[in-house]
């Protein structure tokens, strides 16, 4: 037996304002599942990154900025959670960033899930030189909505095991 997952389509109304076209109970259930899962994963990643921020000394002018990003792409809508540490390397006036992110795009070919940890350093720090470095990356595509949400859950769980990243960047624990 083949099962289908209905993903609500995005329509454009006047002024290019996107609107979710929920035409039935299955669409409403899918939209609710997507939003509640993203909210839960955002909180899970937020709890983890907050613990890292408390545990490590990122510097006096550092910060942690969590965000949920919703973007309209040519292939379809994308929802992403991103938790970004901003900090200054010693003697540097430019902000460096450590980013934990996970997200999902809904396309006509199925859902795409992606998770990443990367660091954008203005100066060498820890074991990394000045540049953008990808410490973790996974992308899986052509998934049904339910499979994509399950895989995204696994990806966020994997991100939440990367508590050694600040140490690899040379940050001291508090």
C-alpha cells in the first residue's frame, strides 16, 4: 500500500504575500505537524546552544542569536532554524560566527532536509584558520513530509551532540 503525504501549497496573493492554501483536513494536519515539529526542534537546539553559551567563555561582547528563518525559494518554501554565536577573536574588530542550523525545503520533487555546523572566522582560532569551515553537513532529499520531519529530528539530535566545537575553537570553559 502506498501512502501519500499532502503538503500544503504556497499561493501568491496580491503584493506577493505568501499564504498557506489549506484545502482540507490532511493539509491542515500536515501544516500543523510541520510547524509544531519545527518549534520543538528550535527549542531543542536552543536549549543545547544556551548550555554551550553558559559553559564556554566566548568573550565579553559575544552573543547567541537564535532564529527561525522562512524563505521563499524558486524550488519551494524553506524553513530553517539557526542558532548563531557571535564573538570577537582577540585583537579583531570583525565579528566571527559559529552557526548551528537545520532546515527543510518543500519542493515538487519532495522534501529536502539539511543540517550544518559551520564557523566563519575572521582570524585563526583553535585548530582553524581564518575562513569559513564546515564542521558538519548532511543533506537528504526526495523525502515525504513525514520522513523529512523524522530525518530532521535525527539531524538536530546529531547537532546537539557536538558540545566539543567551542573547545576545538580554543574557547575555555567557565
